[in-house]
């Protein structure tokens, strides 16, 4: 083989490896930024009040979110506990879950899991050391519902593949497709979850403004 051709091939390989390395570093840096922004205490009371003032019916429910890191060796890095409550009564817990982030070739992937024993971890944000005992056996992963996050300007945007995310719904008496979306900045976190029946009819969520828009009110 011609030495010049070999040289050109080696240069091309080096450039390709360099580009791959740069992309990996970029994804890792973005993962660090996302996981620094995410933890905190949030509420969407401003959104709920704006709905009331505009006469939106029904208004978005007024909710509070707390997101704390899971400090467990068994859970690895970048795992977070999320608890959703009524903004006017923290005893009314709407949901609990654990999310885990990782940098991949597709972007930052968020895996979502429910808890096998939710009561064990309820209000864990008040005593985060409780999560040191958490292991993967405590979780029930939601297979196929991973969100892929990408950086867009000064925000991160995440979405799943609804065709791959199916959950059981009492409203449909069977499986539904779940379309999940999210946005994150340093001070705001928006989430939306829409469920569709086999006929494409919206069974859960709202079409006018699907997202619950939370503002960070504490660390």
C-alpha cells in the first residue's frame, strides 16, 4: 500500500478518535451540569395562580417537588429520589420515584424506577442518609420509558419514545402509550406526561399546556 495512503488513513483515524473523545468529554460535562441543576425544592404555585387569573379550567394542580441525591454506593453515581406532594399539604404525597442519569452516545439517558416499598422511603428528603441503604433491589424499573436529554442553549430538554413506553391504565383497562417530556434550567423544571389509548385518544394529561412548570424555591 502506498505510504501516502497509509499516512492519510492514520490521520483520518486520529481525527475520528479525537472527535469521539471530544464528544465524550462534552457529554460528561453536560451530565455534570444537569445533575448539579436538578436537586432542590420546587413548586408550580405561580403557574396555578396564573391559571386561576386567566380562568383556565381546570387549572394546573398546585404541587411541590423535592429532588435529592441518593447517596448509596450500590446505586452508583447520579441517582436521585423525587417526591411529589400537594403544595398546601406535604402529607398528601402524589408520587415517589428514583431516576438515574448516564452519558451515552445518544445523549444523557434518564432511567426511571418506582419503589418496591414506597413507605420505607417516604419523606426521605428530610433525612437523606436513609438512602445510603438503598440498592437496585428496592426499585421497580420502568422498562422502555427512558428519557433522552440534550442541551439546547441554556436549557436541557428530555423526551422518551412513546412507542416503547407502555404502562397499565385503569382508564383504558389495559396498556397505554406514555409520552413523557421534561425541561430543566438552573432555576426551573418542567414535566409533562401524556397517556394515549390504542385508538390514539388522550386518556391522561392535558393538551392545552401539558407541562407542570416548577420554579426552584430552595436547595
